């Protein structure tokens, strides 16, 4: 093979009389994929209708997305669906059309050829004659055709020359020349074919999409296609190995399937309209239908070529398979807090010392920043005394400042109400907004009669508006029980203004269904005791109120 340029990597020089050789290779192989689809409840999908499929999940082979389509009631082809023509007969106003169209139309209605040289239909093969027509094409036992004896000639129907309608009449509609018997026979044949086709279950595979790296795509002159060999198997579940298998043989060549339906000569699906007879599928001795379940196994061999100028892939290379571990900054900072390495400040909380790092606390809280860098004494000392905060609470607060999460033993439902109340107050004091929201949410989920009053006072003092609203609504519905709790007195002493807000909530809350009051006028109250007992006993919640005499 002669070439103008040497092969890549060749070191030969262009010298007179020398022969330069190059070579190339195209390798064609198959990418094999399998998919198994199980249909449970065959008796329920049977009878779904012709052309209605049961689809499998999408599966990918060779960078293409496929789906199996099983038609329990068969699938007729598009030609079968459109070849059924209804029997066509002349319309009810055919005689008016005949008068308007002239002699040619009249001849057409009668099943006769047009006269020589006449316009309209022109010369050509004779149209089929209607069944029962007599000699000359006139209907047997009916009126004679136009132009026959006893009828005015066609010219007379058209009128005198120059009058409207004197021009050559248009051709008669083709529908008027259809032989009704032939149309009915064709329709009957098509119905018989459809009934026979309905005795089979159909099975197809469809190409429905492509991934980022499709393989085996061939750019033909008419579009993009892939070539493949298919094999469909209906599994014998009895274990005897009597599977029903249909597929494309190698000597038949690979079938073309259209990519994005660009090739009009290639289909986007392939399969068999008569894959298996229903009677065979439902035969209990065959083992194809067991426990109302069928198993379909599909295998595809996608033809893929590599090498050659036309086979170079323009798709993006696959991304590198690198596992990125999850972030662990919080764990590292938690270890730093626990070890105390590099700590430059000590907090004294209830006699317990806790080491921390100023730079982290300054970045996390504006209160810590002002405390550790301000002109006050704490800003110049490495030991700070924390008042009004419990030691476990402050320890959890420091952990949150370092990791942005609570310790594992305080997360979710493990966070008890008392700890959540203390943490809410501490988070509001040091302006850790996220921690305050976590505590507020937890307290909203755990509102109860014994602690709601204390929580309501806490929400008022620490700007927890949503928690305050939830507590007010809860107290308004359980006022009597809440007033008997110990926390209610604490709420009244620390936040007396809440009583007025509580009354306002109670006043604006729609009343609950209360006991019905039956008011009886004085003259009805004198009715006998038996009748009064009857009326009041219909509902145990009713009571009689007697009006006072004036």
C-alpha cells in the first residue's frame, strides 16, 4: 500500500526510488449484555389490549439504554392497523351530485365508463361494477342510468351552453367507485388476521437513549445506527430446559437499530410479533407460567468496531475512578479540643477547667471575640471564669463551637428537655445561632404539661419566637393542668407579662366543642317528668335550664 507520508513513528527518509509502507487495522467485536425481566401477575395483565406493552426497567449495554416490551395480547403492525378500509357507499345526496356533475358523474354513479372524449374521469380501466347491476351498468330493478331512455340526456342536465354548469364537470369522487362487497371482504380478512395475531404474545426490545459514551455507533449516509444480534428467551421454570428462544442468526447479519431515530430504514426496536402462542404459554405442563409468573431473559451482542479513521470516538473519556473521602474537619477539631494541644485559654466552669483555642472561638462567636480581644480583664488573661452556666452545658457548647454539631450522646432524641433548655440559654448568650435553633426545634417537639411553663419563660428570655408560639398554644389548650404544675409559678415570677399574652391567645383561639346547653321556656318546663327525662336523656351532655319568672 503506497502512501504520500510515512507511517507514524517511521524514520525513513524521502529518497528517490524508495518504497514507504504503512498499515492499519480495524477490529470488530461484540459487547455482550444480558437482562432478565420477571412479570408477576400475568393473569392480571392478560387482556390489557392489543399493542399495550408491559415494560421492563431500563438497562445499559454498550453505552446505550434499552428496555424490554412484552405484549400479552399481541401487537399488530402499522400496515395491519391501516389496511382495514370501511365499505364505502354513495352518499345520500348522490342524485344531487349527479345533476351538478353532469353526464360523466352520472355514468360514474351508474358504474359506466365515461363517453369517449368526455372530460372528468377520462379514458382508463373500467371501474368495478356494483353487485346486482344489470346490463349496461344500471342497477337491477332500479332507475336507469343518466342518458338512458326515459331520462334527459346529460347535456340537458348541464343546461344550455354558456349557462352555469355548462363547463366540463369535475371528476366524481373516488369513494363513489369503491366496490362495497370487495371492501367488506377485505375488512373481514383483516379482522380474521387480527384475531389470529391476538393468539400470540409479542416481545420486543427498544433502544430509548444513549449515555455519555455510546459504543458501536455507525454514521451511515442516512443517519446514526447501531448493529446488534438479539436473543429472546422465555424461561422454562420447571427445570427441564425447554426454554423458548428466538434470535438473530449470524448468517442473517446484525440487525440495524436507529439511534435517535435518524435512519428511516432502521427501526428503533426489534423483536417478534408472534413470539409465543398464548395456549402454549398458559399450558401448565410446559412450565413457562408458574405461580402466575413468567421470566424473560434477553441477550444482546452489540457490534463494535475499533480502529480506522471513521471509528475514532469523539465522546469524552470516562472520568477517573477516584474515591473522595467525606470531610472530616469536625473530627479533627474535636480531637484538638479533647487533647488541648496548643490551647491558649482556660475556662473555669463550676470548678472544672476547660482548655480551648482563642482563634477558633473568636471565629465562631462574636461574644467570644469581644470577650477574648476586648479591653476588659478577660481579654488580657488566659484564665476566664464563666458564671451562670453548668459545666456539662459549657462543655457541649465548646464542642459545638469546634465541630458545628453536638456530641453524639446529645444528638436527636438523646437530647433531653433539661439539657436543651440550658443549651438554649447558653447558645443565646454566646450568639451561636445554629445551636439555638437546634435546641428550639427539640423543645418544640417535646412540649409537655410539666415543663411547658418553664420552656415558655425560657423562650421569652432568649428570643425563641417559634418556641414561644408553640408553648402559648399548648398552654391555652391545657390551662388548668399547666397552672397546677411547678413551672407555672416560675413563669409568673420571672415573666409576668406572659399572663396577658396567654389570655390574648385564649381569647383569639376558636372555642372547642363544649357541653351543649338546652334552654327550655317556662311554659314547656311544666311538662310531665317522664317527657322531660326523655328529652334530657338523649345526650348525657345536655342539661335543662329553667327561665326565671318575671
